[in-house]
């Protein structure tokens, strides 16, 4: 039977909003004295008479009655939108901060990387910080020395190992900090989303190392917004939303799909309706934009990049204009234009023929084309001058919505996660 190494029971963390004035020590002593006597924490609920709060009556629950267990050798992925409580949970597990209520039981030595420079002293060199981190983890000098060359080689900062880390870039900080946390044999490795600071090559090395750590029977807790990394590395996953535990399962793909499809992601709307936004007046008004499956159903949530998907445009035409055209553009999360498509891209006889009243147009989003990530579609209606050289937007503004591509997928047994690059086309190689 697998051994439980982390047990979290009814974990709650409350933060009081506003400024806290002097008297912090008295506050902490009051809480300690209440625990000693078995009394309720006097600061669990905000009291308007509380003298330590300059802005009484306001508080938030960063974690709200969270309970779960992690067994030895499991790799647990923790996902959720910004502000869901992920980092607060890791800080409590790493003993950086104390819970307001609840119990956390941990068996084993913890190596944690919660933010850039965790556990580093800026005035010390990289070499000195390696030994400092080893001491924090409870290792003696000889143990750290045995791992030192491996740590430096993995980090790639050997040229700067005797330079004070205050002169390191954020990427160098993360490289060395992760190398220390992963190589000094912690029974439990906790990693927050700091790996996003590193370059792509180093992120791959980190994921590989975490996979090795989990494969050796040690436990990994991993917070990431990269669903491909979660699916690739983790054997279990949970969703946090507004401090509450919404889902916990050994079926990682199911948890990831739930997260992507249930609106937990901020940019996963996959739909636009006109409301009061009359885009396209006076000849043409956009009414509804949505993603449509091959069977004609609207897709709410993420779409797989190996599935046939269509952008569906519903619009009203008030006056027939021969040189009216519609364009959609796809942008990535850096607002870079990935590609565009227009209703006049093909030969003239293939242009869609609009009629008065409601029109429904569909245009494909190529399968095996977009890589995993968040994208925005922007649709505009335009009048094309006879010269074909210039277009004029009928009315300022564009209709737009965001969606998430899941995959980097293909039929290959190798490419099951996000591929490098912005696009992810699947091309056939032939020997000639």
C-alpha cells in the first residue's frame, strides 16, 4: 500500500485586506495563546472592533476548506486561474506561511522553488548559495559536494558560479535555483510557475528532471498554466478556483479538459454575440461568432488542433453591396497576427453570395495547424474599392472572441504535447 506523504485537512487561509498597523507581535501572540487553550482563532473572522486593522471588515479566503492527500511517488499537477490560491497552497506546504485553520501533515524533506531566487542570498555567490540551500534542506557539506558538479552542469551557469547572484538575470536565478532544488535529493519537490522565466530548452530540461524525480519514487507538486506539461508530467491533478478545491482525480486528461472547457481559464470564451455592439453598420451587422464542430454543434471551451473546426459567422445584411467582404484574423496571446482569411480569397465564382436578411457563413480553421495555446479571432466587415488594392472598414471596431487550442497533436506517438513554434502543421515526409 502506498504511503501518504502529504495530508491536507480542511485547510483555510484568510488574508485581511487593508493596512495592518503596529501590534503584529501582539496579534501573533493572541493567536498562539488561543491555540494553546484550544480556543477559536480570534482573527479567523474579521471584527470591526479589531484594533490591528486600519481597514476593518474586509478579508478574502485564499484557501477555503481544502482537503486532499498525496501518496509517495505521485506527481500532482495543481491548476487554476490567477488568484485561485495555488501559490498560497504551495507556500503553506513549504512552511513559508502558516494556515489560518486546518491541518497539514508532511513526511519527508521538501525542496521548493516558489519564486525567482527562493532561498538565495543576493550577496552570496552561486557556489555559496548551493551550499546554503543544501544546509536549509538538512544536508551536510559532503552531501552537497557530491552533487555540486551535477548541479552546476545542469544549471548552465558554471561561468558565473563564483559571481554574487544579485548580478544574475532572472533566467540564471531560476536555472541555478531549480538545479539545487531538484538535485539535492528532496523526498518532495514543489515547483511553482517560475519555470516560465527560463528559455524553452531549459524548460524542457526541467520537465525531464521532474519526470526523473517522480520516476525515482519521489513526490512532485507542480503548478503550471501549461496544460501540455501537466498532462505530460503528472499522474494526478486538481483544480483550484477562488480558494476551493473543485476537482481532484488520477485521470489527468479529464481534469485538464474540465479546466479548459468549464470557463476556469480567463480567455476561453469561444463565443461572441452582438448585444449592443452593432459592428458593421449601415449595410451589414454581425450578430454572433462561434466555433462549430464538424457535426454543426457550437464548441464551448477548448478545441483540439487535430479536429475539423469551423468559424461560424451569423450576420444581417440590410443592403446588398457588391464589394462587401468579411475578414477574420487569428492572433496569439502576444497579439501577433498568425494568419488571416477573407471571403474573397478564392476565385470569384467561389465567393459566398450574401442575401438580404440573416446570413450564416462558415470558414474552416485548418486542423493540425495551430499549436497549443490561447488565441483571439477578430472579424470585421469591409467595403472593397474597385481597385482591389485597399479596403475601408465600414464602422470602427471589430467583433472578437478568444479560444484555447489543446494539443500540438498528431497521429504520431511522439508528439502528444505542445510543439515548438507558433504554428503546428503536420507535413508528410517522403523518401525520393
